[in-house]
């Protein structure tokens, strides 16, 4: 099968991969918007999680070919097995997304209700889309398709998506070296194919140019290298500046597109509706039911609801911004202004958006979310240092960027401005 993609051109999908692409849980992603409510301030951003996942699969194949271009596997069959595994992990990494992508994740059930067993210890936290992804891979009929068509299972696919998933065989071992680290870094790391696709794709469809990055140069400078019995992912030092641009582009996309004030207020109104006492809609733990939960299904529920916030969501009548501040926690503290408005009998929605340069360095010195990619001397020479240390960009942008806003009903905006002395 061949897919025509406006970002990556013609994408070739093998016959057995097509069987996975055609599975209902993958097809479900056609009806999940990639950027949630961002299509409201950016009307072109109506693209889906499905197109994104196809794009990530394409980039994962290209990245594998580049990183392993000078690698000698024990056989061509082993090379193709590992390449197929990372392409499927890239395709399936977002299977668990709820309606409007991240916007409804807060409404997910407790993790224990999903019936998956891959964490070291039981957890009573709420599930995330990644947990649903693992559940779909392990408990849906997708597991039967992969087991029938490939030499590995969805457990191996899940292991490349989430580092806490264990495998009890040596599938990722070849020539005495474990390749799981490098393959998982292609899916989730400081420089993964997920980000490479969504930055360019979201930039293209939104019309914002912050996400314009040099994907080809970054991919062409990836190098697989042995490290302590494993194979890790390295980046040639000649691509450091392209990597810096990649991180800054992502940071600016969050601040200017994903955290746009119009997108944020729709997310907050959705939260008000979901958490209201009158609402009985919730994200189901049952995978059979979850298969039917997408943007269309949730929009249908909203259209039948009488709640004020459901009506505002459907009729596109959002609360309006009255105050916005950027800076440190102290600089964005709007609690005083919020209390003033409430004392005046004006309903307020208070939101705070926090952007970091990279979630992989949020806890420097502690356990990172993924092993760091190493920087190698030009031509694939000796390791210089982890990517998190080789680039100065992490220190330059070490502080989180916070945006706090207060919103009120549009009919009360003028009075709110006067109460706050802003009119």
C-alpha cells in the first residue's frame, strides 16, 4: 500500500503492516484530532492522530536505516525484524489517545481498571493515554494480528513505547548486544520520530512556522553505537545546532500554538462540563467501549447536553480572556485578581500553562524519562557526552515558561475589566 502524505511524500506500507493499519483501533485515530481544540484559533489544524502515526512510522523506518547504515547484523532477517518492530511501535505509539487528544486525559479511570500488568508495583494513579496504548496492544485483537504476521508480539512493540514494559526473551539481542535502547530512543527520547513528525505536521496545518526543523539533517546524522552491552542512539556532533533548533522550535510551538488562549479556554470549559455534578459521561475502562470513543462520539454527547459549558462548546461561545501574565510562579500569580472578580459576583476560569524545553531533562540528576542520546565526534568517532550535556540549550532554557490567564463570560468581560481597573 502507498499513502500520499503532504509532509513526507509517498509512504510505502508493506502488506503485513497494512493489516495492522487496517485494525479498528488504528483506524479509530482518524477521528481523533491531533491538536485538540487548536483547530479553533488555527482553522487548518484539523489533521488527525492517524496521519501523524503514519508519518512517525515512516520517519522511524528512515531513522533506523540511517542509524544502522554501517551496522553488521548477524543476518538480513534479524535486521528486518528489528526494523519492523520499531516501525510498528511508531505506528502504535498513540493508540490510546482519548477524544481531542490530551484535552480529556484528566477524565480517564484508575490504572487498575485497565487490567494491564507492566509496572514494577501496583499503582492507584489515574491512567494516561500511554496506559491505554499498552492495554490495546496487549488485550485487543491487535495482539493476534501482530503475532500471526510478525516474528514478535505486541509485548515487544509495547516495550519500545514504554520503558517499564518487560520482555522475557532475547528478541532485541543480536550479536551479543541488546538493541532495545536504541530502538526505543527512536520512538521516545530527546530526539524522537514522534516529535520530528508532529512539529513539522502541526506547523504545516496550523500555518505557524515555529515548527520548521531540518528533519533530513537530523536523521542523516543518527548513529547506532555499542555502550555497556547495549546499542544506544548517537548523534554526530555536526548536527548539534540542528538539534538546538529542534528543541527551541518545539518550545515555541507549545507557547504559541498548543497554549494559545483560545485553545486553552475550550479545554477548561470541557473540564468544567466533565466534572460537573450533572454530567454522567466518562472515559470507559472497557476497551470494547473505548473503541467507540472518539471526537465524533464526544461531540454527539455534548450536543445532547443542556449544561452551560456543553452549550458553549457546541455553539463556540467561549469565556473571554481578561488577564494574561507570563513569567515565574510569583509573576503569574493571579489569585488576587481572581478573588476580586469572584467577590464582584463574576464567574472566573483560571488556567495556567507550563512549558519546558524538554521533559527528558525536567529532573536533571535524577532518573530521566529515557536514556540520553550520546553525541559522537564527526564521522561516528568516540563519544563526547550525553546530548543533555553536549548542548548548551538545556541550560539556556532551564526554567519553565508559565502562562496564567483569567477568563470570564463574554457578557461580563467589560465589567470584569472595570473591576480590575483595566477598562
